[in-house]
C-alpha cells in the first residue's frame, strides 16, 4: 500500500507559524504609551476580552481567551483597573490581567460610621491594622466638622497604593461635590450645613427605607422645634460603640443611661457630630420634610412606620404593633 505524505518545507512552516502568531497573538502596534483599562464589576472573561478588542488592546479575542486558560495563568480576570499599552502582546496582557489590578473598586453603603468604612477599605485595599487606625484617629479628624458624616457612600475606583490620607480626602471631595446643590438650599432655609448632615445621619439609621425618611424628618424637626429630646436609638448605638453583635445592635435598657453627649435620651438637641455617613435621600429628607403633627414613631416587624401625635397614642401603637 502506497502512503503519500505532503510535507511543508521547514522554512515555509516557520513563516506560517510566525504570521499566525503576529496576526492573533502579537501586539496591536508599537505605541508604548501606558493606558488605563477598567474592568467593571460583574463581567466574565468573555465580555472583558470583547471589551479589550473593541478598545483596540488586542488583535483577537480567541487568542486572549486561549492565553487566559493556559495552565500558567488559569484564572478569572478581577474587576478593577489595569495599566496596558497597545505594544503589549497577548501573552503579556493575559499575564497582567490575571494579577491584582492597581485600581480597586470599593463600594461604601449608606449609613455606616467611619470605623465600618475603614474595615471595607482594609479588605479591598489590603490595609494593615495601623492603616485603619491612621484613617480613624488622624485622617478623618483633621477638620473640626469632618469627623463623621462627610465620607460619602458611593462606589469608588481607588489606587491600591493611595495613602489613607488621600483616600479620606477623596471621600471628602465626593461629599463636597454631591452636597453643593443642597448647601444652597440649606442657606436659603437658614439651616447650618452641619445641622443638615447631623440630622441626615440620624434619619439614615432610623428609617426603615427611603419611603419613610421624609416623615421621620418631619417628626424630628417637630421635636427639635418644641425643645423635646430626640430619644433615638441610633445615637445611643453610636455612643456605645462596637459589640459582639456589631456596631448597630439593638440597644438595651441600661444603654439609655450611657453618659455621653450622643445620648439623645438624656440630652436635648442634636449630637455633637453626625453618627453615620448619610446618602442623598436622607439629606433631601432633612431639607424637604413631610408636614406632620406627629411627635412619635415606631417601626413594626415589617419595617412599616406608625406615627403618633400624643404619647398615649404612641403607647397604643407600641402595644398594637410590637
């Protein structure tokens, strides 16, 4: 039986492989300029490679996927920011994208105190214990009115190497940006901006959701106008500090006797500083409260709010809903 073998000349095979490599695995061009490439949260590798292709960082999506799945790199691309240049070949891009990004996404929920924010930052940015202490004790205490309440809840893209001081300033700058339009309204109503943030920080913690923020605001403004004590649990939680069940665990009867200027069961008016870092809806609630004659409120187990104009009615609500 005659077997016929067709063989490519070695030189032609080298040319073919070289062309294949540079067409699919080679760099896009010779521009060595370093550019920022952002990987949004929630994207899988396939969508990320499509994004790289559309932004002209690679020649071939299949080539990058092949490189990413090669045993040497094998891993999912993390969300965040990377430095890439169009002179980098596909293998090197795969190597970069399977390492830690130099920019990290950090999401801060509404209503946290700065110690809780420090925990999130430490987890996302790799802070050590001394970094957290620096943030809590120094970086957030440099300005009298910036002790709490101005570390704006949002999603940030932060360099891993950014100092704790720079991160604090980043959060403060975001607060100033967001609060600008509301400071004008506060001035028009003759309300100090610090008062707005103090009250917003309480509303943020006291509300069962955005839907009852303006009603709670109206009730708290009513109490302040009558020089009544606010008697809100969240200020006691702030004064009490951390517990085995967290910073905001339900208060106990003995907590109402805490000797602190933040104890609104013992002291009239607002606490000396905000007690959390509020979002925009809580700030708006302070400036645009719901008109009400209520002076008291409770939330039932489903977080529905029930307000009362008199203490007797309030006691009835407690008996009925709690």
